[in-house]
């Protein structure tokens, strides 16, 4: 493996887990989260010669991943899929209500992709409004409005009454 | 749900969601190398690496496809599988022995032509791009470090149209930048609005303005360079053909970046209207 590939592999090993967690919140599914991460890092590999000396790669990689996710023209199937309530190989943490976790993931899936990205960047990545705007290539005003709309959608979905049987 | 409540809920979701085993670095490197070769013209050498990626090729593009087409996609096994190449386990979490990342939906139809009319269109596009490079720049040929070509062209199946990409490394003394021209045939699913179109090029994003050239509206988007490109212009012809022209002060090679981009925004916009870039399907 060349020095370049070794450096790339080292960065991948160090950061892919974190990126995958963010992707999981975006996609609601580990399988698709891994696909998104793989696509992102493939794009990074193509630019590795130019970007590897940046002070911090994380912001660049995060930007690529978010924009890839939002590009619904090529990833329209993200929207057709919803997190499903199935058994899992590994047990959840003790005391963890699976239903609550799935409720939130399902509610997130109802939020349009760009608003969902804003929510994940602001409340999972804890980016500032300005940093979020830079990632998305938009204005701070748009970030604020999309965050507000995203939270409103979550409230509406989570708070919706369960239909009588 | 309030902001802090949502923040806590997100953390709960992650800490309580059973996570698959870590992704493999070696697989990531393999996919990266494969992608590099997809964007690089492969010369006849003994160092061709078999492309084992699972690539989805629409049946009509196989060798037994439309008569007279002649294009032979350099792709992997044809399949009509869904975007993710391997079956989804019923529990939604990849099993420990099934965690190799699959070639994602980007590979749907992402076959490249290595011969035939479409290959020739890509080759001609490269020749036409070289004609618009300002005289003050050099345009090296051959390969640089990491076995990467200074110039390359590609004809690839998108979804569902064909696209043609030509990239040229331009030099000024020791510095190097790049110019890219990418053309999408009609039937593409790219945005119609000029700025949405420009910002969609390689997910460049950026701040966009609409520039008018010869009565035509062209989107020109400018970034800080963080996305790997400095500026891109995009134009959609009435027949649906889309032409992207992008410039980058830096290159894929270990050389200083150009002091400035080779074209002004107005010039870049005008390049989208170069007749020879309007590739007919």
C-alpha cells in the first residue's frame, strides 16, 4: 500500500465510525448509512492529494457527506425507505426502550432531507448556525428557518395521536 | 419537542442503537482506487486491475444491446439488483460477516465506454477542451505521480443518460490547476433552474449567480475551494443537453495552486455555449 493509501486508510479507520453515526441519523438505517459513508470516502479518496494537508479534514468530509445525502436526484431511494421495527443481532442497551428509538428515527425520516441535515448538524454535530450554513452552502437565515421547520415536523409526527383500532 | 430534548434524544438513539462492526479501511481504499481509474484513461499496460465492483448496467447497454451501438461498457456483471448490491438482512443490521460496504447507488449505470462511438465523443470532447485553454498555460500530457493522467476523458452511463467528461491539468510555471467539462445528454434528471444546476455539479454547492451570455441564462457558482473546485458554470440547452464547465486553481498533483482561476465568471459562463461542447445524443 502506498504512503498515500496508508494515510487515507488511517484517516478512514479513525473517522468512519463517527461519520457513520451521523449518516445513521440521516438515513435511519445502518446499511444505508454505510453506503453513504463509503460514497463519501470514495469522493474523498479522489481528492486526497489536495485535501489531506488541510488543518482538519472532518469539516470537508462532513460537507461532502451531507451534500451527497441531500442530492436526492441520485439518491431518491433514501426517501422510499423507512426505519423498520425488526429484531437485531446485538441486544440494545439495557433499559433502552426500542420503541422510543424507532419513533424518533421514523419521525426523522418524515423530515425533508435538507431540514433533516440541518437538525443533525445543529443538534448532533453541535455546529453553530454559521458552520451549518457553510456546510450546506446556504445562509444563516435559511438554516434557522429549516431548523425550526424540522423541529415542527418532528413535533407534529411524534405528537400525532395514534388512530383508534 | 424542544431543542435540548431533541439533542438528548439523538444521543440516546445512537448510544442505544446496536452498531455494526467497524467498516474496513482496505475496502475503502479499493473503492477509491477503482473510482480513480474510472476517471482516468487507462492506457494499454500490464497493470490493469480487474474491476470487481458490482456495477449495475441497464440491459440495453450490454454488448447485445441496441444494434449498431458498438459501445462496450467496461463494467462488472450486469444485474438488476437494487442500489445496494447485497441483500438486506431481515433485522436491518448487517451481520458481522456481511459488513463489507457495497458499491452504492452511484454505481447504477456507472459503466464507462472504453471503445465505440461514445468513447470517441469523450475523446473529442477532450480535444475541444484543450482548444479553449488560454495560451499562457501549459497542458502536460502523460502521467504524473500516482499513475494519474494529466488529461483524461470518459463516457459513462448516468441515470439514465450518457455523460462525457474531459479534464485537463493546466500549468503556469510550477503551479497547476484543472479545467473540467462535463456534458450530459438529454433525458438527464439534473435540475432545470440555472443555479440549482450549477450547484449540482459534483455537489459543489457554493454561492451562485445567474450570468447572461448571448441572451442565455447560465448559472455560475463559486465556492471557497473546500469542495475541491473553485467555480462551475452550467447551461441547459433547449434539447435538454447540459454542459458544465468548472475550474480549479489546484490539481490532483503535488504542485502549488495557480495564483488565480484561468477564467472570469463571465468567461466561464460563455464556455458552456461552446458549440463543440454541445454533444448530440
